[in-house]
């Protein structure tokens, strides 16, 4: 990763905007990470910007691309899957 600190900030800000997290403490709880360690990572402490942290974020929130840009799920895809499921139910 080019700049882990920037990626962390981008990921967090995207999640706040998407209303998936309320604050940094909520973020830490959701990813199962120690709040103090996460706070140090937010402050740019390189030793806390570990691959484990980013793996945990990626496991919890699957909508990030390689550059840590948030990609919301495609609503049309969800609608298509729902319609397919309804169609299958109606066939029965």
C-alpha cells in the first residue's frame, strides 16, 4: 500500500458518509480492534497501520476496491436478484 494512513482515513470517511459507522469507537468495535491501537493508527503511527488491520476492515466491509475507495453495492443487481427469487417462487 502506497500510504496506509491515507487509505485508513479514506476508508473511515467513506464508511461514515455511508452511515455504516458513527465514530471511531464504533468503527473499532465493528472490526473487533482495540480502540487505542486504532486511534494510534488514525494518528499515523506506522507500527499500528498493519496488514492485519486492513484485512479486518476488508473482511467486515466488503465494498472497498484495491485503492480503498468505497463501492456501494449496485442497487440494480439487488433488484434483479430479488425479481429472480420471486420468479422462482411463482413457478412452484
